[in-house]
C-alpha cells in the first residue's frame, strides 16, 4: 500500500488545493518545492526494465512519473513542446527516466484512449502512439475519440490492427488503466498533467525551464 496520505499532502497542500487543481487544468500552477517522504517515493517508482510505457535507463538517477491522459490539452502541450527537449537533453544521456501513468479523469473517452495506449504498448509502440495522439489531438469529450479513431492511429503508426483491437477490449488492459488512475488519486492527483520528479511534484504544463531546473537539482541531489 502506497503511503498515500503523506504524498497527497505534498501534491495538494491545504490552502493550495484549489491552486493545484486550477494548475492541473490550465498548466499554470507554480511548481512545488516540497518533497515526498523517501519511502513513499520508492513505492511509486517502478523501474521495470520491461515497461514499454517508460523511457530511459532503468537505473537513471532521476525518475519523473507523469500522470497524463490523452484528452487533456495541456498534456498535449507538454508532449509536443517540452517532452522532446527533456528526452534529448536528459533521457538520452542516462540522467532521466520517464514513467507514464494513466490518469483518465476527463471521462469515458479518456479511459478508452488510455486502453488504446496500453494496446499500443503491448506491441512496444506506446511512445509512437502517444506522439500521434497528441500531434492531432481531439478536443475533450468531442464524441470522436472512439474505437474507430484509435484504430486509425494504430494503422498510422503501423501496428497490427487485429491485435490492437483485441488488446483494446482486454479486461486486463482496462484493469491496468484503473489501477494507475487509483494510484494517482491515492496520492492526491486531481488533474493532468501532474509530475513527480524524485519525489518533487511539478503540477501542470510548466515551462520547459522549470522541468530542467527540477531535473538538474534532483540529479545533483542523487549524486551527493
């Protein structure tokens, strides 16, 4: 069991709760400088070498857990504007590992899209699916993010579509999405995008410089 209450206090702190909620929705909340208790952080990080929904070395000194969802406009902004820079600067040199967590809080279309991500991950193509979903992102709850749309994305990135359809409907895939969502709720995540970098929360699609500063400080602390 994750020490949920301890990290929830960090992610959404007392009088800052509404600001954190607003920041998750708008991408404009200030980054937190609080840190999670080490035992809580260690229970959150998976470091699974076979995780297709993670980028970077399994032993990277910095791990950024990203609670995200495919309908959130600011998740798309982060994925398009900031994530590529972080991958180039920190993932490729072994400093940073990014671990995706599904947090489909905007409704059924979000949950189905998250299942699509996991169906792509089953073919080791999650990150190509993520890029394609955000490159031409649909507006939230448009009614268009359905199985047909997800299959079109799968076709676009060259997946085995029959297998994709099968995995999309899998109860195991649905359960895995629900477990990620429950994990985020347990630690106080209320919206997306929400990140935890070596125990330090960063709420919203902050400027790239905020992530760079947080990652570099975490790397410095990890080496001390």
